[in-house]
C-alpha cells in the first residue's frame, strides 16, 4: 500500500534521513522504532508532504505522493494523527471531529461516521459540546484519532500516540489501534513505547541516525538481543 524508496531528507546542510527504504502492506501494522532524534517524525512529515524530500520516492498505491500537495492526501485515504494531538483547543470536541470530514464522500457520510466515533469513544459523546482544550490528555488523543477517522481513511499514520499519557490510558490507546486494524485499516506507527508497539505490530523497522539498521517481524524484534538491550532495557 505504501512504499518508501531511497529516501533522503536534509535540513539545510545537515542530512537527517539517508537512503531509507520500507513498505507497509494492506491491513498491516508497521512500526518504526528508534531513539529521540533518529528521524522518525521527519519521515512521517515527508510522507504527509509537510516537509520536502531531497531524493527518493514515496508511493501510495498508484500515486507518487512526493509529487503531491499535502491537501491531496486526505482525498487519497491517508490520515496523519500528529504528535501532541494538535487540536483546535477553543473549539468543541464535535467541531474538532467534523473538521476531519470536509471533503467528498467523508462529508456526505459525516453524520454516520460521527456516530461510529462516539461508539468507539463514548467519553467523547458525553463531552461533545466541551472545549477540546479542557479535556485530559487521553481524551484529547481520542479526539485526534477520531478526527483522523472522520476522513474515512484506509491508511492511518500515528506519531507518538502514547506521548504524555498515563499507563492505563496508553493501554486503552493500543487496544483501539488494534481494533482499527481488525476493522480493515492499515497502520504506520512511530512510538517510543517499544515493547507495547512491537507487541501490537506485524513488522518493525529500527531507525538509527537517519538510517534503517534492522527490519523483521515484530515478534522477532522483541527477541532480538540488540533491540532488547538498546530499546527494552533488558
């Protein structure tokens, strides 16, 4: 579904991503793991066309995303749930959700999709008239995911969905992501919580200083001695 080929990205004279290759197949959960500053978020921003690439290709189905404008991606069925939620804090929960359904088919079906979101996140229905900025961190993350789902995406890109959340809420977030896969969604996730992410994922890539250094099935990465030492504290 998504293929990254020979990707290079630089900030000024500093190269931060060097010859990265990976792919995400339909109905997979694929994880990119690595330390802070490895370049994980940079890759996601490049896929979403929020930053330019230096060289390489970003392919989604039959489309060359690296040649597209950012607003086109939502029409193609891609939703990016960004790090730190990025909600409109002075707007209500429901207003934030409806912003995710402003194009074509998603706009036509937004009433039904909204009810589906409220079934997944009952708390959001209770708080639908509440300002998003007054919600807890976990509730704000629910809004961010719901907003992405309102666009009726096929591919969901998650950037640090557990960031700043209490452990019990983190567990709930990962359960929801698994539920979305079971509903047929394809998921690319960047996450610092390596253990839970690899427990959830089908495959994983290890990114270190802008390069992919390891790739395997997620269960194999959990058993890998280097991954255990570097990322799991074992």
